[in-house]
């Protein structure tokens, strides 16, 4: 690991001031479960240069919390995943979030990993993380090594993977998007709020980063609307190792029922696209129909437009199967 300057800040304003000063040369440090690994492998920052300035936000009071408000639930970005998984408010009123949090890694990592870190982590694509693949698009090069037929692309995208076929690894993002969450961002110009669904960028927009955050900005909180509290939801994750793994395919489903009919739904996949992939087609197939009887149509609609690579065609059947199981649990 290369040398770096370490700053332990006490306020969000101090953190933003340092980000504004050092920009691409700086990085936010919270749990560090992703960042420190990237730094050791020298796989972070513009042109793959490790950050020279680490801004530790763990000392900021009031950045780790779970609060009920008249408008819904507010969660600080430094809240640990362990606290999310065990919170009585979350488990009883927003269980979809707790289900997703419990699927992240192992207890030791959940004890230090934060909500903000999970939502802002870098891709797990082995071509992006591998030192031998210097021309990787996401490193600023000109090649997506996952696309040739002879590539090891079994874990890559089947949707929205042009020109970069990585998949976004967050478990919390699909669950929060399914609950219509919003992200609060702070930068030199003050605060702004964006729908979490719009927090992520597609490779067509840029393949050098995954979120709308500029180098001078940081995520400080997530807000879930009060209406989400009355919805039924489930998060399911298909993975190779049950103990500790990233999703081959995951899905978060949130529904508002009127009797047995679906008044409104949100279906968001993980593990199949370079971003948390909301399926508007599956939602349209469910709307106004009996949840159980419309499940098959929704599953078929969910994978329309998917284009598998040479070794990941199984993800189409997996996506349909995971969604079918999720809908059956909600029916």
C-alpha cells in the first residue's frame, strides 16, 4: 500500500472541505471493507492511482443513526449494517431493509461496514480488480474483457452491459430502491436529494464511476418514505456460497395490495446489470392483478431485453426463478 495522508474529521463540513480541496486524490473512509482492499491492490482512483488523502468520517457525531420521522425513516450513511439488521424499527416496519442487510458478507464485516459504503462500493468484476487487465474500460482503458466469447464472464451482466459488463454488487441498493428511497448528498454548494434509483449511472452515461457523486460530494443519509412502511416486501439472493458471497442474482420486491390484487409494486434486481435494475415490465405485468396468478407473466416480462454473454445465460432462468419465489412468498 502506498503512503497517504490521514484526516479524522469531526463534521460533515470538514469532510466536504477536504474533498473539495483534494478532489480525485481524496477518498472517504468509514468501515473500509472495500476501500482498503482496493488500495492494497492499487485498484482505485483516476488512472488507478490510490488516493493520497483518506478522510475518516467515523468521528462525525450524528452520522450513524436510524430515526423515525413524520415523513418516514431516515438512516445515516455511517450506520453499520449490523445495526440495520438488528434495529427493531427496521425489522418490524421496514423488514425488506433488514433482510438485505443480513445477506451482506459475514457478521464481522457487517459490524464495521456502513450503509454509505455498501451503496457506494466499487465493482467486483475480476477484470476491473485484476492487475493484468490494465486496458479495462472502468480503469480508463478501451476494452471490456468480459465480452469476448472465450472470456470468463459467468458472473457478468445480462442487462445494460454495453459498453461495460460489470454488475453492481450492493445488496442494500435494490431493497432501498424497491422502497422508493432517496439519497441525501452534501457538497460545497450545500445539500441535495436524489431518488436512489437515479443515484446510479449506466455505462452509457459513464463507465468510470458508478454513482452521480462528484469528487467533492459525499452521501450523508438515506430517507425512506412513510408509505413504504405499509408495504409487503422480500429480498432474495442467489449465491454460490451461502456463508459469504456476492449475488449471482438477487431481487427486492415491494408490493402494496388491495385485497389480493396488486395496487402498486416495485421489482429491483441485483447481480444482472451494472446498476440496480428496476423492472418496469414486471411491475406493469403485476399491476391491478391477483399477485399469485400474475406471477408467471411478471417473471417472463422481467427478463425481456436481457442479452447474456457466452457463459452467463443461466442468469435469465435464475432471475425468473428468484422473482417467482419472491412473489410466492408475498402472495
